[in-house]
């Protein structure tokens, strides 16, 4: 059973909770208060004032690691009240939980760390939002297995889906009825345009064309290699296209390689009249390497860098290049956050390196693709550090939204 209540502390050294008299019968068998991995025996009393406030003694509040008042759904099971904060983790689909072993283990690790912060993660697919009943159907890690749950829409969310346009009604509903810790509609191309006007960093941004015609794409390929990218939920890969000796060479993001004798053959293979590419971005002609960077904030709200996969790279960066990339990424994160007028908790940047020295910014990822990188067993320590800092930022974000509760 779930009940939505405000949780507040009151001065007392005793292990007590005081519940509204209107719902006291449901609490008569309660002897234990649980938050995350912590459980403490408690005494239950009743009050006759506000029907929506659960008072928790200061002693219990501190013992359970709580620092602020809150308001969310709590769970009653047998003799226990679980006051862990439900947090909705919105996925594009739940395939990775059950079909991809490495990603499954990564989300288990995330859930286990979330418990330490007093959260109960509810992982669900964006399509499983039931707006009429105000419920979601998802999965919770409980007793060493994924358990399907049908619960009230959580008050707080962390998005791991990019299917905004395909499920815009569901995203709008979540945004209207809960707090989303990472902004769903922040447009990275707006951010690119703002960086182009910034004298400090504009030199590392290539020309960008929105809604390019096929004729314009063909003309530009006479002078430069280009990226073609999507600004929608249609599942088409980003393409790097180069022209050399009248041959058109295409490399997709997953490193698939194609060559075509003429532009028409390329266009027939890749271009769809119903789903055209939205963005054309010039690429540097002498790229030695690419680096994907994950940025996240530490407990002092300073940006930290983590080099992600070697999928983009042909060689590891030198110490001097690595320091240059880290410094550049950190500064860009600061500028992007200022331009976005929001408090970001994570950011992904992809740099290309020309002649082993010149950095070009190729991509901004508001939801960095860290699952496929951090799911590797060799990156367990890095994933634990990232999740700990991420959940600390999420906790801070939640506390900031509850100042008067």
C-alpha cells in the first residue's frame, strides 16, 4: 500500500513517529521504519492535526540519514513503513534489463547505490505511463531480483530516454506532475548556436546548417567532410561522409563503413524523403582521433571528467592532450550550463582531434550514453564513483525543490 505524505521531523530523542489519526488504523501493526538499506525499530503515536503529515522524531530522522523534509509516496508492508523516495528512471524500453546481461548488472549496481541515498528506483519504459490512472508499470530491484510493480507516478524522475517526440504526451505529463532532474526539452542545437557566438570557444565549432537540401549537402562535400545528424526520435544513425577521388565514403556512429561511386547512390541508400536529416555539420578533414567525455558534478558542484569508451579512439591520449581535453571539457560544461539557464547534473561531449593538437567539438549529449561504456566489468569502479556523485546531485536537486515542506 502506498500513501502520499509530508515527512517532517520534531524534537525528540525517542524512536517515534506520529501519524494522522485519520489513517492510524493502517499503522497499528507498524514497528519498523525503513529508508534505503537502513531499518530502525520505532514506536507509533497519533496526532489530530494535519491529515497529510507524518512526524518523525529528530533522533530517527538523523539515524536514517535524513537532512530535509520531503513529500512523496511511502510504502506500507506488514510491520514496516518504507519512507525511501521513489525515483522514476525512464528508459526508452526495458530490453536492457532482461536481454543484456552487462547493462542489467549496471542497473542493479545503480539501484544498490540509490538505496544508500534513500531512493527506491522504479525503472520503466516511457510507453508504460498510464496517464488516466496516474500509474506507471515498471521494475524494482528487490530481494536480488527485478520485481514488476504498478505504482503511482513518482514525484521525481531521471530520464534515460531520448524518445521525446514519439512520446511527447507522456513526457509532458511527467513534467507537469513530477520533478525531472535532467531537462527533457533542452535543445543541444540551440546550445551549439550559442557557442558559435562565444569568442572563447567558437573556434572549435564547425559550421552548422539546419534542414540542409540534398543539393547543398552534395556541394559542401566538394570542399569538406560533413556530419549528417538527426534532431528527432527517428532511429537513423549519424553519418560521417567524405569525398575522395570521386568516391563517397560513409562511416556510421557504430563504425560501419560504406563507399559509393557517386552521390546519387549514396542518397538512394541513406536518405529517406519522409525522414530527412535535420542537421549538417562540417567535419575537420584531418581527424586523428575522437574522444567521448562524460562530465558530472562532485559534492562541491564542480565538473569532473571521465573518458568513456575506446570505441571512438585509435590510440590513448597523451598526458598533455588528456589534460587539454579535460580543461576544455570542464570549461565548455560551465559555459553550456550558463547558456542553458538550468542546473545540469551530467553532460556528454565528443571531441575530434586534428593533427594531435586541435580540438573540435562534434557533439553535445544532454543524456550521455554511459550505459554501453560503464557496463563493461573493467569499469565497475568508475561506474560506482559516477553513480555516487550523480545520486548526490539528484539528492541536492530534490532537496532544492522542497524548501517549504
